[in-house]
């Protein structure tokens, strides 16, 4: 491995990575694990504390502090979710031949913010910026399923249910049961609930804070997506959503434990 030209910076980063990995820990553990001289370690810890990258808790353990939150917030704010997702969604479209969307929720409204058109001769009409139903669409239900309990309750209580098709969910209890099922299985399904001949599977995208960032969907006609292949397409959507989530800094619970 090439030696660092800025060893103090490298050691400071190693300290931050160790605390992030292990949680709050005493200076003695940092010295022992990283092999940094004691005097150097304390100088680095003092400077990191001065710059608000770390703090000391009531047990004299060093823990990550507010400067990291500030920097990460600024970095995340400058990320264009559309740019991050575009290549992955394009690949998903090529693998499945289906129309792909990226959607977000803003308060009580959901929208498509990216559309990757299918190369199939069978097409489904949609457009970027289109407003989505939170109880009739695949992405809408997926986004609603991962809201906080209070936010979900507020949104549901304000829904005016309209039966657009025979399969549209038309009641609060039925919708809540549907959302629980979506959380449990990890994806949602629009069974012709907004448009009779349209089917959709959707999966959630998460950010580095483990919060919902968006949802993606595969959309097709009832001839393209049906009871026989919807689980297959759901698996494809979930895998793509996880790829996009990782690009946003998300780690699955299993990956965090392994590290």
C-alpha cells in the first residue's frame, strides 16, 4: 500500500472510521487498535474535538459529533437523485423491457421525477412531474408505506377514496392492511388500481440516514406484468432500489453487522 503523503490526515480519518465502526470508545482502545503513538493520538483527538468532528461523553469515550452531520447534510443536499438513479434504472429497463420510474413524496403529494422509457412496442403513458395517487399507484403506496406512523396517519385521514377501477382500494382499513403487507414483503404492487390495464411493482430507496429517499417502479400492461411473473419483477426492482440506495450511502443491517 502506498504510504500517505499526509499521515496526520490519514490517521485522523482512521480514528473517525474506527469510532463510526465501533461506536463510542476510549482513547486507549484507539491507540491499541490503530497503533498510533499515544502523544500523536491525543493531539489528533484534541484537534478533531476542537473542529467538532468528535466529542467526549460522560464515560470519557470519544464519539462522532455535529460537524460530520453538517458536512453530510451539505453533501447529500448537493446530490442529484435523478443523476444517481438514471444509469441503474436504464439498466433495469434494458433487463426487463419495461418502463421505469423514480418517484418521491413531498408532504402529501407524490410525483415522478424520472422516467426511463421502455423499448417495447407496448407502451404506458406517463411523464416526469406527473402527480401520483398515494393509494392507487405502486410507487405511491410504496412511498406511503415507509412514512412515519404519524405522517402516514395524517395522510390517510385526508384521502378522498375514489374507486377508479374494480381493484382500487377504497377504505382506510384496507389501505392500512395493504401498507403493512408492503412493509413486510419489501415491495408494492398496483393491480390495475389506477388504470385497469396497467400493472406496476415498486420498491423503496433509502439514504445514508436509513430514511426513505424515493421509490422506483417497473410499469407495464397486464400482458407484461401478471400473477405469474410479478414476483420476478419485484425481485429486479428491489435489487435495483438497493443499488441506488447504496450510492446514496445506505447500508443494509446485515452489511453494517458484517463491518
